[in-house]
C-alpha cells in the first residue's frame, strides 16, 4: 500500500510544483509621476501624442496595429504593419515608434529586393488595392489560414513580388 501511495504522491507533487512555476504572481508596475500622468490620459490620447511626435505623414490609417508599452519609467508607442506586399523595386517604412519621455523615434524599413537603395525619401507603407488582392491570393493558398486570422496576426508575413 505504501508503494502505491508513493507512486501516486510523487507525480502529484511534481505536477503541482510545475503548475505553480508556470503562473507567477503578477506584480503591479510602479510608475513614476511623469508616466502616471501619461497613462491617466488614456490610450487614445497617448497614441495621438505619439503621432504628433512622429513623421508629419504618419497617421493611424498607415498602420494595422498600434501598441502602447510601459515599464513604469518609460512609455513607448509602436505602430506596425505585420502583413505586407512589396512590389519590385520598392522600399517602405513598415514599423515606427516613439519614446514619449525623450521624443526619440525609430523606424524599420523593408525593401524588395532586399538590397534596393532608394533615390528619394522612404515613404510609409500604405496598403493599396493591388496589395490587398495579392495578400488575399497568398492567404488563400496557405492551408488553415483565413483572411480573418490576419486581424490578430502576431509575427510578420512579407510577400515580395518577383
């Protein structure tokens, strides 16, 4: 009987320990006064403030996802397009962000072909009707992927014309 109890008790203890290790207690982030003031404005106001700080041509219509991130000392706003169609000989800014405490900005560019060098200023990516059609074509060709899955898509899907 003791043998059976030990065989049952040991796996239960291991499973219980593993479960507790996977769900740590969430700690409340301690915010400094400047961050707290920004957070109290609300997400929409923070996003508008970030857009004002970014490129004059940037707007919410240029990006499919927006995130506001803080660690209690800093606030970042990131605008991105995880699904892109790139025609030949093109280059675009597809992710832009701003650190609201310092005003520091960043942007990521993507080109087709990858070594394409622009001769003018790099534009912000805007999905055109042609791009939407090409994206739909590729999505239909991928098994177990629907167009509705792209709404909450995490990662990136980059379609380059050849």
